[in-house]
C-alpha cells in the first residue's frame, strides 16, 4: 500500500520542520543544508 501524494507532501513538510530545528542548533552543517535542499526540491510548487 503506497502513500497518496498528499501524505507524501505532508511527510516532506514534517521532515523539513525537523531539519529546520536541527539547523538552528547547527547552522553550518553542510550535510543538513544539502538534505534540506533535496527535500525542498521534492515539494510541489504551491
């Protein structure tokens, strides 16, 4: 059973929220920055 598009978008937004929190603690972490950019590219344009 797969995810609907809406569920997938919600998961990506949830992960982005956690990435934002992690970047507040470690703003220069290049791996987190790259991961955030990948997740943002996965979101559909609103």
